[in-house]
C-alpha cells in the first residue's frame, strides 16, 4: 500500500538528506518544524502555545525528526496506516 508519506518521500528523494528537504516534507504533512541550535522541533499547527509545546517533539537527529513527523501525521489522521 502506498501512503502519502511514501509519495512525499519519493518526490523529495530522501527527505532526510538535508534540512531543506526535511522541512519541505514535514510541512507537506501539515506539521510545523523549526531548528534552533541544532535541535529540531516538530509540532502541530493551529494549537494554543501551551498545547503545541505539550505535544512538541525535540531531537538533534534529522532522521528521528522525519520518523516522528510521520508518526504525528499518522496519529492526526493525515496519513494512512
């Protein structure tokens, strides 16, 4: 079964190859991503500051950031299983 994440990953040709690809892929999933001092932050948009921070995920690893974004999008119903 082909998922939206697979289509996006294929279209971007490995979303973890650099920050630009990662940011584009994560945003295509409908999530927010930022990077400060080498740390990526993944969250959902349109939430109160407190709620967004409560569910935010932080990591220094680009591949971990992508994997978490896929899970967050799946949990939010943006991706098929």
